[in-house]
C-alpha cells in the first residue's frame, strides 16, 4: 500500500558516536530539540537502560545556536546516540522525517525533549506491537510532569485522542487524576506525538514521496494528521496504559470538555499560545481537513465543523489578529495539499461509514471499541 514513489534518502549527516548495528535495531527513538537539549540529561539514561543493540537514538537539533553535545555531556559518546544538526529551525515534521529516513528500527518513537519515560516504556510498547499486528501506532499512559518543581504528578496528560463531529481532536483524561479509570488497554482514534510509537511498515503506507509527516505543517497537529492517515490506510491506533511516561507539556487543552462549558479556560489557554503556534494550529487544521476528510462525512457534519471554525476565527480576530496569517498561508498550500489528498484517497481502506463510528457523539471515540 505504499504511497507514491520513494525519493532517495539524503546522505547521512555528520554524527557523534556510531550508529547501532542496523540488523539488530528494534526501535528508533527520534527526539527533535529546540532550546531544550539540557532536558535530555534526564530522559536519555532511561532510554539507554534498554538492552544494548536493540535501540538507536537520534537527537535532531532544530536550533543552530544550540550545542547538543555539550548539553548532554558524556551521553553524547554512547554509540547508540547520534546527533543530527538540521542546520535551521526545520520544525518538528521535517526533523522527524529525516530521522525516519536515517534510521532502521522496526518501530519508530516520536519523542518530545520534555518527555520522561519510565524504564518499562519501550519494552511494554514492543510487547504490545507483537500482540497487535494491525496496530500502526500506539501511546502509553502519559502523566504530567512539573518542570519548574522537577516532579512527577498523578494528573493525566494524555490517554489517547478522540475525534468529534466538529473535527476537534480531544485528549482523553487530560488534567484528570490517574485514579484507575484509564487503566484499560484499548483502541483509540489517534495518539499524541509527544510519545507516539509507530510501526515502520505502517508509516511506509502513508508516505508521500519522502515525507511521512506533512512538512507543510511545520509543527502542531502533525500527530493528528498522521493518526488520521494511518486509520484511513487501514491501521489501528491504541492506548497502552502499562507503558508509563511523564510529559512537561507547555500548552494545555480542554480535554473532552466542550468550548461552551469552558469559555474562560479556552480563552486563557489560547492567550498563552505563541502567535506561531496559533497560526500553525489554524493552518494545519484546515490542511488536515482538506487532505483527509471524506466528502460524505463532510456534508453530514458541515454545520458542526463550520461552527467550530467560525468560533476559532472570531476569537483570533478579536484577541490574536496576527494569527490570521494562517488564511493566506493555507491558500498558498491548497494546490499541493490537494495533490497529497489524491494519494491519501487512493490508499484509503477505511470506509466513510466506519470513520463515522469513531465520532464522539456516536459513542466510540470517547473510550474506543472493545476488542
């Protein structure tokens, strides 16, 4: 089910240390970093506790002014760690794409620099994929980490993502206590990119030329788009609570709470986002709909989708007018996005009716189907 012709991978860049034995590598951990490489001192030792020879770690430096090797110290000399300098602020999607092209693991982990996994995270994920051959992507139970206080919390950061009729992705359990309600392994519509583990063969089925993540997104909502495309291509997305990690997320959402029920919180969250994040959030939402939406589902839910988009645009018009730069940016990318849409739809295996079963008001997206 490969999409399009694969462009030749670029030559390997300069690296620090030596690449792990490709024939033995089971999992490739990709960590884009921008002004936060020092955080890797906390997470890399946990990753490196994994059985030698089965793991490779690639730190993708998106900040030319940042010396990653100095930031992580002796960890840079571990033969399983490579540092690739992107040479410019390439964004999350571009960095991850390069990481996928230059690694060999059967499974690929997209990892934020502010993610702190437990020692069992990777082993639990690999064991899960062995049980679920149809799983294209998965995420563990991710709890919040308070960076300023340097401590773990018992608040859910993400337990998988749901999709509703507004085409709003909501985070299961966000901000709620980890009190046992999120201890069931289950299928979800999508997974968060902060700690996503994907099957490489699944990523190959959604590739567009040499892109796995859509580089027009730059940053924000790439995980939503990748999950949606994996689903359309016939793969499953799962939540695996036995794999535990902690995340110092910088932007917060409303979880499953509706906009009208949390107007003040929505406003506060939006005001805390940078203009760049606001622009990309709007642009990427529209590109994602343009590329992945089924015509019949769009027609059915158009009033819900339009109401959400008008509400977001109206809020930005009043409180963040500079973010409306997303409109001309989206228009400039329309032709290319429609070209990508044709590739996505040629590979689609999930029917529009099956996708409707995942929408929040029909009861599956909130908890996932039991299997």
